[in-house]
C-alpha cells in the first residue's frame, strides 16, 4: 500500500523471497492467485536474466525492466528478496527503480528488526501475506489473529521504516 501511495506509476507489486520465491506481500489491487502468478513470472524473468548474466560472466542481476507498448514490468532484487511491479506505459524508469529499491530496503530493515525482536522474545515469526501499514507506522506479526496454530498468542511489533521521496 505504501509503495503504491509513494509511486503512483506502480499499478501492482509483489514481494517474494529470493531463495524459495515465497510470497511475502502483494498490493491490495491483486487477488492472492494473481499475486502468486505474477510472483512466479517475476521469478522466471529474474532466472532468465541470471542465466544470461552467468553466460556473459557479469555481476549478479539486481534489476530487470521489460517494456511493452501498454506498460512495463520491473523486477528488483537484493540478496534475500525480490520485488516486482507493473506500471502503465511510459513510466519514469529511474524513479520506479528508486521506489522499488527503497521498498526493498524497508523490507530488509523490518526483517532485521523482526529477527532481533524474535531472538529476544523467542517467539515464532510468521510473515503476513498482505503488506499492511497503519497510522503509527507499525506492523504486527504473526499475521493478524494468527492463520497458523503456532502463531496464536505471539506477536512481535516492528517499527516500519517509512520511506518517502524528498521533494525538491
């Protein structure tokens, strides 16, 4: 939700883990099924770019853009996560990549904070499937009211790092 608010060119987005392509979050504009399909396609796109990169002996892929007349697909990755987004035609490419990388940084920082909080409390961490934000910038895990039995009764509150583009 925050990414869509900050980057109006982004129409839909998903965040997945890089290693096993587990869906972590998706834009509210997507159904879960559409988000899972989009995540799978984004993973395949990243795999194809990685294969080409390996054949050319280049550094690991961190971003991919596919342009069509109707819109663009962006995939940005760090060591642990991948974020993929769809935009309308003629987006400001550099700005979209900046927003996606900022979103990845927020996920990474929230993950580090959650990991530290989890170690201190020894509770089970369950990552919610839909990204959420609130007025006080906190997110709560395990996923609200617990979708898994082991999550019942445990909660870790993490200060989410809000990110905004600086206005000139």
